C-alpha cells in the first residue's frame, strides 16, 4: 500500500503547475490530478450492490470506512478481465472518498497547465465528454486527463450541484451585477450558470479557463469602466491553460483588480488547498457542490463591496 503524500508534493502557490499521476487502462495512458489522490493500493475483493450504476463495481472496507468502487475500465468502455494486480486509486474530492479501479499506476509528472490542451469534440465525445484535457508529459507521452467530477456526476447525480438548494432560498430580487465565472467543465459550467440564474443573478459571463478570463479582464482599458464590467469573480482550480490559483494570484497582485471579490469554488478545497488560496488572497473558498452556500457568500461579498464603495 502506498499513500500519495500531498503535503510533500504541493506546488508553490500560483505557479500554474500541476502534478499528474499517470495510470493505464488497457495499455492507454490516463491522468488524474495528484491533489485528488489520497492513496493507491492493490485491488481487494468487492461486494456487489444491487441496482447500482453499471460502472459501480460495489463496496469494500479497507480500514474503518466503506468505500464505493468504480470500475473505470468498464465506465470508459475498455473493460477487460479483472486481475488481482489491478490498482485502486482512492480519491477525495467533492467531500467524498471513492475508489477507482485501474490496471497500473505509472508515475507522477509535474507539468504546466499551459501544456494541457482542451480536446476537441471529436476526441472528447462531444460537449459532455469525460476528457478534460490532453497533456504532453516528460518523454513525449500524451496523457488523457479525465474529468472525474463529470464521471461521478453521471454515476451519482445526487452528489453534484443541485438547483433545489437555490430554490430553497426562496424568492430573491433580481441582481444585475456582472459576475465572471471560470469553469472548464461544460457540464459544471452549465449547472453553475443555471443555478446562479435561478438565484436571480442574471448578468453572467462564463469562461472555459483562467487564461481567457484573465485576458478579458486585462483588456478592459478604462478603470472607470471596470466595476461596471465585473463585480465578482468565481473560479475553479483545475483548468487547462491557466488554473484558478494562478488566476487568483494575478488578480490579487494587480493594483487595478485586487479590489474585485474573488471566490474559489472547487472540488479540491482541502486544508492544504485552503492555505494556498488564503496565501494568494482569495476572498472565499467553497467546496463543490455547495451551490446554496455559494449564493449566500456572493450576496455577502457584493454587499460588502457596495458598502466599501459608498464610503
């Protein structure tokens, strides 16, 4: 059994780098952000569960907690006969621990987010594909970075963003403050957008990564026009080209932009990540899928910003 010691491999804040754990399924290379990995272990017997999603292999109890096992080869349509040498990658994101069956774990590579390209729709399987990026790692290997949040959302929709959380907030006044959102997942971007519009935030601008948001922000020529163009920024962490930590650093290091409230909304808000975000100057850090909490925090930060401008 080997543990992924995140505390040893956490990257310097805001460097726009990522640690990718490479693994294989059927001889094909895939990758996962090391920040999602808590442990890797040799596969163990799994107890099947009735009426589960076809890709849910069942449950097992490695120590004091029962974990769900996802048969990743089956989910990806690359199923082979299971082997005792298969590996379980134990992940922790969205406040859940889940084991994913893979065939082998290769190594960990450190790369820049600029080396990760968004796959086109012919490769990713359309807008709802599970490949969040294609990375070129050391040695020239092309590695498919999987969208694990997307996989879990399909297998267990109740674990992802729920618009009912916003509906439970009750009637809300229309808010036309311009909100900019950086989120690379097509599925989650739509869910966030739909939920915020349901909360009567009607002036949203969505960006597929931090780089495009930063370019648009930097292109605003007149400071007098700035507050009318963007009142608050929401960013994911994991994104091709520029991640959310790098975006946060750029915004908060800028005399022009540092006053803009910025919320990190990510599945990766561990204590280590919270420290990084705090060091970079993020105003708030929230864990997906808590969309109701996000709306409450947005309300508070916008009210606080309005009070500050009124003084």
